[in-house]
C-alpha cells in the first residue's frame, strides 16, 4: 500500500506526513488494519525498540473542580459518584507513589483537580515531590495541576519536577463545545510555560468525544507544533453523571487507527495510551503496544484500570519489555535536545488534569449510529455499544484506606 510505505519512510526519517496522509490512516478499512499497525509498529521500534514505559498516577486532590470540562468526572456539577478529597499529604502521596514504583513504574504523575494551582498549592506539591524523590532514587516526577501562572513552572522545576502535563484534548475549533470556563489558548499557554521553564512537556488528546477525523488530525498537528516529549492518547470514558455519558463512539479498531496516526505524526515522541485503554481497546490492548511505547500502570484518576499484574503479563506475553529506571525513554536526539523525555536526571513527560482516564479535563461529539448492514459505513461514523460494565469508579488507593492497584 503506497500510503503505508510513504508513512513508514517518513516516520523513519522523522518527517511530517501531510494532513491528507494522516486523514487516510483514519479512513483505512478493517482489512487494512494489520498492515497499518505493522507499518506504524516499525516506526515505533525504530525509536523505542520493544520497551514499554510504565507511568503511575497519584490523584492528589479529587473532584470538586470549578471548571466545566464536559468529559471530566470531577467537573463542576458532575453527578459521577467518584472519590472526592482534598490535598493528600506528602507522606500519603509518597506511599501511593511507592506502590506504583514497586510495581514497575518509572514515572509518577502527580495530578490535582482544579483550574490551576495557587502558590500555596505549588508549595504543597513541591513538598510532595521532595518526599517522593528522597525515597526513590531515579524516579521521574511529572506534575499536572492545571493552568500555570507566571513563575510556577520554574518553581516546580526547582522543586525537582521533571515534567509537566497539560493536554490540549481536542482541536481548537471544537474546544469551546467541551469547556467554557477556560480556552484552548489558555491550555497552549501552559504547555509553552512548562517548555520555557525547561520542564519536559507532556500534552495529549482525548478521542471519542464526537470529534471528526479532521478534528483529531488538527489536535495531533497542533501537538506536534508544540513539540512535547510525550503525548498521552486518552479514549473517552463516558462517565455516568457527566454530559458525555452517552458518547460511546469508539471501537478497538478505531482506537488502533488513532494511535497509528499519532505515531506517524509524532514518530519519535513518547506516545502513551492513557485513560480508556481497557474500556475501548479491550482484548486488542496488546496490539496497541506495537504503536504506543508507554502506558499507565494500574488505576486512573477516578476510574479503575485492570490489575497491575495483568498489565505486566500483557507486556510480557506480547513480547515487549518494561523500561527500566536506568534506561532513557527518548531517542538520543530528543533527550539531548530537550534535556527531556527519558533522561530522568533532566526532565520528562507525564499526565495530567484533564484526561487520564476520564478523571480530568474534555468535549462532546457524534453519537454512535447503527447503519443498515448492507451499506458500507465509515469506521469513524460507526459507534461501539455502550460498555458501562467496564467502567468502574476508583474505590482504592489514594484517598482511601485500601491498597492501591499496582
Ligand atoms: S479536566 Fe481538570 S480542570 Fe477540567 S473539570 Fe476536570 S479536573 Fe477540572
């Protein structure tokens, strides 16, 4: 297939595909899907080998957010019955982080709900970063605290943060349909502040909110322009009690095409499968490891993932290996250029408020349509059945008395 040969060559050379080529990946048929995965998988292996980086989420502060991100179970007015608690103390957060690190994670992502941190909040998180770093040599820490004010990124860096996450989530054109309490430009500004402070920038998207293929390509090209070291790809978890509860738009095949498109557009960037992995990829999760080089271990912010042991077994069974703390995530040219993603002595990427697994910040979109069986239907327009049975609100780990899933 000429398209895939072209995309493979470009990916190996780190050359940007055309928008039409990226759109064509999303429009491939089920018959072509394994060829798409094989081509994008070669790009993945060129830059990341068979390594899988494990990241571990610690939700420092859950729920009660004044923002109205439609995808988020922690949003203003959310009726989702999630855990709600205020700031964890540094020793509580450190204890949760230790469980993830013992399970094989090399990065801890410290996430807090809210529009953005106060200076007092930055102090709290700085204390938490120090507590985690004091007890875990070589750990990478990413903060995800919402919109940053001037000087806060520098303070987090000085406290030892390696990375900062803030997701764009969706295209500029549809952003206002998802959130009204802040803007797309606000989000871009925070990613740029993190970059400018020398933190490794992590910024990604949420798929499945009803966006078009063009929207998906728009946001991925916008991310490439921002040049983050890592790109988390979330698949919307339609939480009951949020405005997007009925948005079951994704199939496993659609998720694989999206991940392949992101890999082709951002070939040498850490592509991380984030929230919604188990819910939408389901038994196709191992195939997605050929596209992404990073996942979250265990649970998400407000929902439960599969058992941490199942994550590890999946990686081993699929023929991949967990990336060690001594290994640098990013290819040398990126790690050197950014001081970032992968070299934990410097900076790295993470995940944050807004999208890991329906915990944080997102919009709304087209609902699944049933097509007449004899009529060909474009995959993007074909919805999957609601799998509410696969959505479990997190009831263990941070903010509870029960042991975390790691
Ligand atoms: S994504 Fe973040 S800012 Fe938006 S509602 Fe959720 S917690 Fe608040």
